[in-house]
C-alpha cells in the first residue's frame, strides 16, 4: 500500500492539473475598505452566510472517558508512512516527546505550538494542502500577481514545504523560501526553492522591501500577536507586493440541524475556545477578523477576503463539495489525536484515555456521515502601497 503522504501529493497534483498551470485571475485593485470581495470561486463554492454556531457548553474529558468505544482507528488514506527531513544540524533534531508524539526542538523557539512534527502529522498537512488546491481549482494563490515581476517569495509556516515546492515549480525564475520551526521538509527540491528554520513570531531577519509575495496558511492556534507578525511582513514586503493568508475556524458550523449539541463533532469548537481562553491563542482565525485587522494595522491596503464553507465529510450532493468533504475528512481523521495531545492534558486536564475515546467517537461520527458540518475557510489578501 502506498503511503498517505504519496496519495495526498497525488491528489494535489490531480487537482492542479485539472486547470493545467492556470494562474489566479487578475482582478483590479479592490477597495481598501476591507469589504468582502463580490467575486467568489466556482458556483458550488459561492460563499454562504450561515448563522453563527451556538455557544455550546463544554463537556468534560471525564464524559468521554466514560464512553464505551469500538474504534478501529481506520484512516481513509491508510496507515503506513514515509517521509524525509532536511539535512541540518543535529541540535535542531532534538525533538521533544509528549505522550509519544514528537514536537519542535526548544532550541528553535520558546513559543508554544500544538502540532506534532512526526510522520503522521506531516501526512495530515499534505492532505490539507491537497484539499486547498482542490478548493481553488488547482491554484496555489488568489492574489493578482504579475508573474513577470515577482522575484522573491516567502511561505511562512511552510510545514512540509509542499506549497513552496509547487510554487517554485510554477515560477522557475522566482526564488522561494519556506520557513518553519521544524526541519520536516524534503531535501530534494527545485533549484529555486530553499527552506530555513525560523520562528516567524520573532523579528524577521530578511531585508526591508524585499519580498514580492508573502504567503501564510493554516496558522490556527499559532500566533498570539497578529499585529506584530503582519508588521514584520509589511516591513519585508516590497512596495506593491501582496500578502495572502488562508486560515480556518475550529468551530464547525452545521446549517441543517443534524449536529446534536452533545455530539463529539459539536464539542470540537467549545474545546478549542476553552483552550484559546486559557492560552491566549486564536483557534477561530477566520471569523475573528484578526487577519484583516492585522493587515490594516500594519499598513497594508486593498484588503479583500472571501469565506468558503466546506463539508468536513463527504455528505454533500454537490460533486465538488462531496470530494472536498472526502479530502477534509481524510485529513482530520488521519490524526485527530495530533490536534489534542499537547493542549488538552496541559490546559483542560484530560487523560490519555479521555483523549483516545473522544477521538474514537469523532472518527465514528465522521464515518457515519449523519452530521452535516462545515469548516469556514477564509482567504485574505492585501497589498503594500506603492508609495510606502
């Protein structure tokens, strides 16, 4: 059986090839008011305006620990793993171990990041990449870039580096840098791409007025000071350069009343809201408006955004939304524990059994497909003024 990582990369490649190498359309400059763009994606992805999720009370870990579960821990994409890491100093490879999962080295950053950096977590990131490529019809970005003028691009929080690699392949005359706090990227990359170990929450070491495009994606629960991050991005962006940030909410939305309040999927949002309250981290980045406000506060203009509500499992009758639901369920069920094993014991007092039981019930609800929930994804673009 081939690995989940290879299958995810194959899915992303198929999604990109559906549109060939077609780039994002180039709309005219948007109003700097920050209003939502009136031009959404494909018809099946017209941004909807659902009612906000109900503020549910949080069930305790003991509630899940008392449940009897029969979890076969199956994954839609399989269970074997293959990965490679960049060749860097051994000190960076001194990962921490939390409940059997490895995390970034304390030598890299003193920040708190919830995501493991082992094979299982990395495969999940590649599946999310495949999902986002499909969401935008094979495109890697939505900003109105001029391909003939971009020379320097940076991907902040690059993860496994697959976005940076794909962008470098599509733009051979452009230098692409991917940064992360873990050396989990492959060593075999396009000649115009490279990866650096760096903590984006600290002062950036890149020159002022340097990058033509700054890309961020899936920074949920990572940044405490969004204004500081965007100010660094603004400082390092060239006049006229674009920044694009794609992120989501941990509070899943159900539009048809099929998600009981005491279901495991309904509890996902309250869990992360409570973790956010105790840590100061934001787990509903899309609906918080932190992206738009942070970019405006930094000095960016022409701020526009769109929301997309994508099924978390393949319950939709719409063919594309059904396929997107399959991708998202593959990503989420592949490593549910990876989202939880760092924060839940430390901040909510959950035991390993409670985490395992809750994850098992989540997977069961995913497989059954009776709950019609969606993830809100928001893409925000902005531009540094030419006269900056």
